[in-house]
C-alpha cells in the first residue's frame, strides 16, 4: 500500500509518495517512489489520496509548515535588510545578489510581494522625514528597476496565445516599478503582460485596450494623489471595453479604498501575489484580440 515518506535535506522536509515492493534479487522489500510531492510545508493534506492520510502524517505536515513559517520569517528579515542596504547605497551587484537569493529562499512572490514593497515603504518614510534625498530615492528606484528586469528575464515569455494583461499607470504618474513587479508575477503565472509604462496619454491607453481586447488591465498607483486619475481611467476602460477586467494596485492604494464598490473595478489592497492566486491562465479565458485559449 502507498504511503507518504518525508525526507529532510538542508533542514527542510520534502514529501514522496512511495510503496514497498518485494525485490527477489535481494530477498527483501524495497521502497519505490511513485511521485514527488514537493516541500512538506506546501503539501495539502486534503489533496493526498485518502489511503495515505493518517493522524500522524497530518501532525508531521503541520509541524513542517510551522517550521517553514519560522524559517521564512527569519529569511525575510535578513533579506529585507540586505536588499534595503544595497538599494540605499545604489549597489547594483549587491542588490541583484540579494534579489536572486530571495527568489531561491522565498520565491518571486516573496521578493515582489513583500521585500521590495517593504523596502520602498521604508525609503518613503526616510524621504518624508528628510533623512533620504530625492536623488537617493531615484538612485534606489533605478537600481531596483534593473534588478527586477534581471529577475524577470529569467522567466520565459509566455506564448502570444496566452491571456494578455495590459500594464500601465494613470496619466501624470511617473513611477513604474510596480508595473515591472506585476509583469514578473504575471509571467510566472503564464500570462502575456503588455507593459506600456508611463507617459501614455489617456486617449492612447483607451484606444490600445479597445484594439487589443486583453483579459485584464492593471493600473499601478504609487503616488496617492493619482488614485483619482486611476479610478477615472478604470471607469473609462470599463465603459469602452466592459469585457475587460480592470485592477488598480500599488503603494498608493489605501487598505480600504473609499470607492471599492465601483462596478467592475478591483483593488489590490495588500499582497499582489495572493491576489493573483485567484487568477488562472488555464481554461477557456480570452487571449489578446478576443481569441480563445484552449
């Protein structure tokens, strides 16, 4: 009968679905791996075959998850400090190294959804208090953009047949780092992001969306004063292209948007990777120009 075996490597447990089979050549049973299940802290007990579910296994998976949470918190603190120091110093090689280590240890979701936003929130506080100059903030942003471009390049561009997502900012907003973060996360999930950046007039954005007919439009807002402009653009997109999903996210979005009930507009108020978990590029979703994805 199959059962789950957990093996530890470098302090982390990994799960395997195995079974014992008699080996006549040695006169004793041997374990045969039927399937690799992944890191133990990511195994969903409810997804396992009923035949292998036991109370002992549930307890072991729970302990593995709790241990992983502790390790992740410690890793995030260390990586947040290393990345923040490198960006503040404008040290691209050191920042790139910290980012790649973060991808290995906490994934691109941890890097883009937690580390970089947290680091820039702290930079923003330092700028507001006068301990960080505008030039220093621009230097950190430029280095971060190069780092994100390097990380994104490691993810293969999805096929043009995959659902398209237009990435842009409202007219007047000049911060585009959030677009590049969203681009990497969307690439990882199998979407085809179309990043049109900043400075595009509203009329051009509306015409582009109407022509491409993407699955969704993601509007990034870093400066809170441009949230109203983003909402106006989102409503215009919804009126002209009602079949397109419209999302507003970024550091400029408050935790509880006052207009959260606007018909057809979604707001990302916390963790972007978690928000995108509800999206799936698999199945009959629209691709660019109204095509269907098998």
